[in-house]
RNA sequence: GGGCUAGUAGCUCAGCUGGCUAGAGCACACGACUGAUAAUCGUGAGGUCGGAGGUUCGAGUCCUCCCUGGCCCA
């Protein structure tokens, strides 16, 4: 007779291999069909809400691994908060305006663009952005991200554009908006402003000149030795044409400077550079008169070499010893660093150059001259006044226009700014930063110092694809009209027509009736043609989305983005919200690191170490990508490599197989009728449930603290260590051989059922697809989707610390027994552990007491046929974990039972079943 | 160059306020089983805790410098 048929072996159609790339899309379809997101919305009504406000990715190009990381992290947070009993809507968003899209469309249109109006080009941009929104939307959905994909927010929606214009109006109302000057890249040939992305660097030959600026102030005490001398500061520049715009000389606050006497001149420059400079100037006969720090010269003055004005001596960290003299010619209207340091010292942002690259008419000596011709003229002038020490040529990297390939210049132009000081915006922002929870905590420090040190926010761009800055200019006097009332009126027009109306209508059609110039009272205007910085667009999403939608609540509970957003979205959102509402738009901000390759290097196409999400999905399934996100500590850089994915794939199979094995053994179990009460459970089953509660506790905490890698390790260890290698292994004999329906079997099934039910809920936020599949295979009445279920409740009644402590000791004994069995295996005494009889000896004390207490369970725990306590085992193996233990392994006594495979002396005693043991014949009776 | 941040076994992570021979799981090697079988079980080998100094009775843990990454600026 084949006794195999009398056993209760596992039965399940839950496949061992997930075949995830094929299975996942089916589950996605299932969710779609059941309207899972809508059901979560309904189920959530009345619960406390948790609002994670989505930072909008840019609507251009396919999603990359960084997007996947970000969205999956968000999804894990969202799903776990939902299961914890919150109402958690998720509105994905996209950033749609801006230069990259405008440039792509530009390229696509080619020459056609010349015959198109701005409004028509904007329409092209709009549809281009929409195409990518749709593509990215599908890619995000494939990741298993649950959200309101049918109603996302787009920064180019009419309502969003109106909200953007309204927020700008609020800044105007409060006096935070002003017009000022700032240097930008400018192509005089194309007569246009250029963004950083439109500038190409190429080698260019420029003049290299050294110029004297005669010192004209009172000498500080530190330089008293120079009294009565003809002292000059020496600057070096490659742009002589900016000398007419010179307003200052910048020294490094940390460096030491020297005064060098050569002939009748005393030249001042940095100590670390004077030797090489003197060599370049071909002056051999000189001596150092004095050396001094730079600080005493701060706010003293030199004379401009040929204009009747001063040049202020200032200090700045950007001055280095890499080139020049350590005294930097500063023209705040022509350089970024000059501009920043100029602002600090209150210098005028002076720009004497017009749109066509010519000096303005009022510029003395050079009025109307093209600056490309000016270098020689300026040098001639300086030679004439005796200021030019040396002129030569230098080849260096210089910015060029990407379109016409000509060198570009840096020149100050009129721009719109948001003041950091008006209404104490900076101060209030810093306070709000302190009131916000930053995860990890160092994020606070990082953004704090950025806000503390940043200049005013330049919000204007000389571009087309964006929300217009809704200001007007008086046709008569040029005064700007940018008051709250007018701007709100325009915002209302945007609400109905979108911001395209700005380009379709004339100023007179846009303005409210009776608008008049605040300066001269004139009534006709032109429109501002600059658009808003896209960071302003996304920065107002709290107003355009979180405040607007009925189901959201501002401030949001959480913003979650990469750590680059300390300068980006977290920053612009903070300023936009504090500037108009005095509060931060978020209560907490979580940041993650960047995805790097297996060696910790950043990904780049040229290096060829890019991992594309779609390829991981194709090979392993999204589930592995999701597990990757959970397993890595996202606060640091996040590594990805084939090895890492392979390891995760292995870990996934372990978890999956544990679930599958339990499902197989739950065959025929109905929790409605078969559940065994806590008090009647077999002890080891109670132990397993106690371990489960530890896991629940641990995992819930890791969701609370956003520490998902803790969860990953906890779950994996639970499946491997507690379940697979111990509990489930020990359980086999009972499950297979006990009579179906017996308390012994039902007790084990009860424990396994509760374990798998809880485990499935615990992993659902991460392994969303697999959890759903297990959920469908679990017996009993349950929600339609695991994502509509709640977290397992943490049942402290199941915790039993004493029981766990006893088992911890038993496991130590078991470990020593395993080592002894392994030795017996090596000598071919046994193969399977059931071939063995184990004798254990312990000296009187706690170990002996424990073993005597568990005398009848030892064979089961060790998975051997017989285990007995013995004495006088002097020749036996000593334990490793417990050195006082002695263990002897012998061949098991009796015959092998054909049914349960245990050896027993009772085999043969039943005449009806001569091949089986006593307990098996009982089970069959 | 500056600000922030990190560097513990092949991989992913523990290691709290300094204190027993630095832990876990996986991978790997070897073995067992063939009633979780493209599974499962057991055993084993793996680390000058990025490097160099220093403080201390004692440092992976504290200090200084350096090296190598990452993000953001310049």
C-alpha cells in the first residue's frame, strides 16, 4: 500500500515562480476593473487624512530609475498610511512649462517657426508636454503606483495658470515684487537673452590686460609704510570693454597682500601671486615694501583709471590665487560674482551696453561704439593715461551663443524679483524651516543656510513657454503697472481662457476699464513679455492644488523628493507659501539620495552604467524594483546593479515560497469554522504567533518612521529564520501525518493562517502585486483587495516573552545538535536527520531542567526519530553554543515507518499495516 | 574651491549615549534530502569597521588631517 495517499501534503495552485513580468499587468488590469483607487477614496471618507503632495516631474522624456525610486517610495508611504487607517488621496502632478520643452518644440518646428505667432508656438508646446504627460503616466502606473491618474494636476492647466498668476498678484499686493537689474548671458547678434542651457563653451582668444587703479583713500595703519608713495592696485582682466563699467576692486578676505615698489610705482597685489605677475609684467627691478591683510582696505577707494569716479575696494570669497593678481576688477553689471558681491556692498548694477552690444550714447569716450571694437579703444585710452601695465593675448574657454556661435556677453538687464526682505520673507522662511520636520534631520541645516544666504529671487525669463508676468508698461512714461488689483483681474481671465489669452489680446483688451499709469496718469499700455521662472510655477502648487481640491488639506503632511530639491522645489514652495501666507506649505519633508551604480558612481550614458527601469521590469518585474526601493537605506546614495537585483530576486523568492508553502498547508482549512482558540493552541504554535507579533511591531514602527529597509530585513529574516528553517520544518511531521481535522493539525493551520494573513498585510505596501495574489489565495472572507484592508492589529495578548526566552535556549541546543548530526552525516552514519537517535547530557542546572521539561518534544524539535536525556556520555561531542552539553548521535532504533518516515520499534506491530508505526496506525484507524 | 552628506564581510543592513573573541540574512563552498523539488534542511569559510595620527585603562563608536563617492553651489 502507498501510504503517501494517507498524508496531508501541501496543495495549492499558487505558483512557485511569480512570472512577474507577465502577472503584474494582469493584476494592474484587475485593479483598474475593480476601480481600486475610487474604492479607496470611498473607504477613506471620514478618516483622518494624510496628505502627501506630489512634486511634479518635468514632462519631457521617458521616466528613469530616479523617477521610479521617488514614486515607489511615495507609493509605499501612501499605501502604508492607508492601511493604518488614514484617508490618503494621491494627486500626481507634472511640471509642464519651461525652456527644455520650448527648445524641443523649437527644434521640431525648425523653419516653420518663423511664420508662427507666439500663441501658435505655445500651442505646440502644450501638446508636446501633454504627450509626455501621457507617456509618463503610463510608465508610473506600471510601477503599481495607486493614485488619481485620471485627474492629475498639470502646471499648464488653465486653472493652475490662473492660480500661478494669482499668487504673483499676492506678492505684488504685499509689496514683495519689484523690478531690478541682474546680469544674464546676452547674444548681441541674435538680440536675445540666453539661458545657461543655450550657452556653449568654446575656446576663444581674448586680450589679457593688467591695469593700475590708483589708491585714493587714507592708508590704514597696517600699510603706514606706504605713506607718501604712489600706490596702485593692480587688476587683471580678459574683457577690457567692461572697464568703463568698473565700480569696484575685490580682494579675498583671507589672503595676505603685498606692496611692491618698482620705479616710482607701488603696486598692490596678493602675496601668493606677485612674483609671477612681476615676471609677466617683465619688471625685474622691484622690492616688497610691505605686506598686510586685506580687511583694513575694505570700503577704501581707488580712482577709476580714466573716469572721474571712485572704484570701491571690497572683499569676496570668490577671489582666488588661480589666476590674475588677487585684486579682481568688479563690474556688477557684467558678471555673476561681481553682481552678487556688488549687491552686498550696495554698488549700482551698472550696465552701459545696449541690446545691440553697443555702448550707450552717454558713455564718455566710447558712446555708440560696438563693444567688439571697444577692447582696443579702451586699451588705447588706458595707455594714454598710463594705467595699462601690460597687454597680451590669452586663449580660454568662453561662452558662445548656441544658435549663431558668436561669443556672448554678460550684461545686466531689467528683471522681476521677489524680495527676500520685504515682509521679512527671509526671516519668516527661516522660522518656518525650523518649525518643519526634516527627514533626515540634516536637511533642515542644509536648506536653512541656503535661504539664509540666497539673493532675491529672480522670477522673470525672456521666453515664451510659461505663465506670463502680468505686468504692463505705460506707453508714455514707461512706468510699470503691476498692482494686485490689475494682476488679479488678469488671473481671472486666465481662469476662463488660460494664459494663452495674454498673447492673443492687446493690452487694452486685457486691462480692466479705466486703468491709468500710476506715475503719469496716461491710459495706454504695452504688455510685459517676460514669463515666470518655472520654479515659481511648481512653487505655488500648494495654492493651485492642495488648497483648491476639496479632498486635500493645506499645509500638506509630507513632501517627498530627492535631496536636490532642497535648492529646488522645497525651496521655491517655501518662499511662495511663506511670502503670501506666512506658513510653510508642508509639515514634514522627506528626502532621498540619488541612484548610483554598484560602485557608487553616478549614472551616465557615456559611462554606460545606466539602469533603465523598463529593463528591470522586463527581466525581473516591478516587484523586484519595489523591493529594491524598500531594501535600500534611501537617506544615502542608492546603489543598483545586476548583483543587487539578483540578490533581491533571491530574497523575493524566499518570501514568496514561504507564503506558497503556508498556502499549500492551509488546503482544506476554513477560518470560519476551523480556527483554534488561543488557549488550545499547541505550544510551538503559540511561539510562532508570539514571533509574528514581534514582527508586526517591528514593521509597523518601520512604516511609522519611514525606515523601510528595516522592514525588508525583518520580513526576510522572519521568513528564513523563524519560519522556513525552524517552525515550518518542525511542523511538517505534524501537518502531514496528523489526521485531517485533528486539533494537532488545526492548531498548526490556525497559526499559519494568522501568520500569512498578517504577513500579507505587512508586505502589501511594498510587494503590492504579490500580496494581492496571496490575498486572493488565502481562505476566508476578506476584502476585495489587500489594499482595501488594514494593517494587522498588534495583539499583545499573543506576545509571550517567557515562551520566547525558553525557545531561544532550545534553539541553541538545537543548533548544537545540528552540528553533531552533521558530523554523523560526514561519517555516513546517517543521511536524513530522521535516521538518527540523539542522546543529550547536561550537568545539573538550568540546561538540564529545560531539557527535562521538554523531554517529549526534543525529537520533534530536532527532527530526529528519537531524542533522549542520558548520562555518562564522556566520549560524545561537546556543544559549541553550550559547552557543558554533551551530544551523541546514533542510528535510530527500530524500523523506518513507511508512512511518517520516523524510525520506531513499533513498526510491524499492527497486522493490518505491518510497515507503519504505532502513531501512524492510530491516525489511520 | 565652498556647503551638506556618506564610506562596517562579495551584496543589503545591525552595531544606542566608547567596554566581553565586530553581528544578521543573502550570496559562496561543502554536504543531506527527494513528501515546499527550477524547492527545502545542515555545516563551513568570509571583515587591519576607507586611510593616517590623536584622546582614553579601553574606539567601528570621540577629535584632527587625508583619500574615495554623492547632492547643491561657485
